[in-house]
C-alpha cells in the first residue's frame, strides 16, 4: 500500500455524506426486491413465475453490462471528476424509469404491458449499475484507512436501515389508504416518495465526494494504464481475494433478496396478519442499528475477516431456530414470536453485510499490489457481475416457489398449509445454506485483517 494512500484521510462529513450513495440506490431497489411481485400480480394480474423470470432476465442483462461500465468509470477523466458524473447519470435513469414503471399504465393487452415493464426495468437496472458501481469504487479515493472504510459502510447501512424501516412500516397502510395493492394510483404515489428519497441521498453523495473526486487522488496510481475488457481475465485469475469475496457475498445476496421478496407473502400466509408487518418492522430497525454498532466495534477490534466468519456462524443457526420457533407457536403466529424471528434475521443480516463493501475496497487495493493497476471501478463491476448474475435467480426462484405453492394473487389465493410451510421453509432455510457457503469462502480469503 503506497504512502500516498495511507495519508488519504476523509473528514466525517465526507464519509457520512458519501455513505448516502448506497442509500440512494437502496431506496428504490428495496421496493423492487420486496414488492415487484406483489405489484405485477395485483395491478397487472401477471403470473408470478413470469414476473420472477423478468426479474432474473433484467438482472442478468444488468450483470452483463457491468464489465463495460467498470471500464468506462476507470477511463473517465472529466472536469467533474471520475466518479460523480456516473452518480448523476445513474440517478436520472433510475428515477425516470422507476416512476414510469410504477405509474400503472395499462396498454390493454398483457404482451404490451410486458414490453413496457421489461423495457423500463432494463433502463432502471442500467442506471442502478452506474450509481452502485461508484458506491464500491468511490471509497478507494474517499479513504484507505480501515476504520474509516468500516465507518463508511456502517453509515451506509444505518441510512438504508432507516429507509427499510420506513418502507415496511408505512407501505402497507399507505397502499391501503389509496385503494389497496391492486390500485395503480397507490403505487404511483409511492414511487414519488421513493424518488424523492433517492434524490436527497444522491445530492448528499455528490457533496461528500466533491473534493476527493479529483485527479490528485487517482491519476498518480493510473501509471499510464488504459483499462480494457480483457483485463478482467487476469483479474479473476490473480485476485483470489475478489473471487472468495464474490462467492461469500453473492450467496448471501441471493438468499437475502429472496427473503425480502417473500416477506409480504409471509405475513399473508404464515403470520396471517399483514398489519403486523408495520408493528414488527421497528423492532427490526432497532436490531439492525444494534448490529451495525456492535459489528463496527468488533471489526475495529478483530478485523473484517474474523468478524464476518463469527457472525456468519451465528446466522447459520438462526434459520433452523426460526422454523422450530414457528412450529412450536400457536396459529396465527403471535406478535412476540414474529419479533424474535425477524429481529434475529435483521441482526445477523446487518452484521454479515456490513463488511462486504469495505472488503471490495480492500480487494481493489490488493489488485493494485498484485498488478499495479488502480481499477476500483472494474473491481466493483467484476464483483457485481457475478453477484448480480447469481442473485438474479432470486426473483425467479421466488416466482417458482409461489407458483408451485398455488399462489395467484392475494385476492384469489386463500391461506393453506402448503403455503404456510412452503413460505416458512423458504424464508428460513435458504439463508442458512447461504451462510454456510460464505463461511467456507471467507476461510480462503487471503487478505489479512488490518486494524
């Protein structure tokens, strides 16, 4: 690690403001992962398997574009910096396509509606990639102090937790107030609020990176190298840290995406009381906040690798414990049981996710040491390529699971024991298998903990 990088400290304002970039993209992506199946099946009456396929195909399309976008980022040298232009362009594409997609326009036939939805979804994921690439790459010019990168990730998660808390607490009563899940107007108004949040955090992110997104923080490391697509081949061959991190993160991401996509169905068919979602969510927020603080302390004391493995082991046992807890409780599931189950899920999820983003920054530094190439955009995109490709199957898996369990729509599908056990096992045991894969992968992660 170079002497210049060691002296690259960031101010508290820069760290806290740029942390908003992750929250800017999460404010929209959380609605997609959590409610796109509910939106499409209730507003457009589209089969969930088909909706899940759309989510998978568009995410694969997004993954395929990642390598090219990473190269574009690392080649950028503009008067506005290397990273900020991509934040702004990404935000614009995301917000316009999001509002249009959730406008609820009905073109009269399912085919026309599908063309409209798929087209806008693809535009949205391109914008999403532009902005999320900078979440991973921008930290390499923001700071290279381990504790500051941990703080950056912690604040990113804290902001996102507040957004998630707002969504799951207010969405159900908000939607019901404007006509229910089948009301296009309700989803339209929701999109306005989500986009407002996205713009707020985008402005924060641009402000936080303003002084750091300058040639003196990246040109001296460029070494005259012009990034190209073929560089990814050597990157995957030489950077073992990146490949191990990708395996750990992508399996967790797939499982967590599936869980978020099934939560609304869990409250319909397992808990049998959707209104409890708003009551349980604040407890999840509290558990997430405690986890972020505790994980930050543990990371600063023991390092990222050891902390990640320890919390993944705790998470491994959370799934089977939740099944046992629900099985032994009365039906419908009591409020206290739901609080215990979902606060545990929120705690272990936040703990295992906190170190992923700074570890991506560490693998970019590792790449510089191995190949003398400063390509944080390509490292972030290489991570996203595999991560998105693997996790792209989450929506399809959820659609298939719901289809096999007999789900059509909330209005047409009554609760059954098949839906009860199918959704319960999917939402608990899939994360268990993902955490096992993560433990194995990070045990082979070559970067030593730096405190």
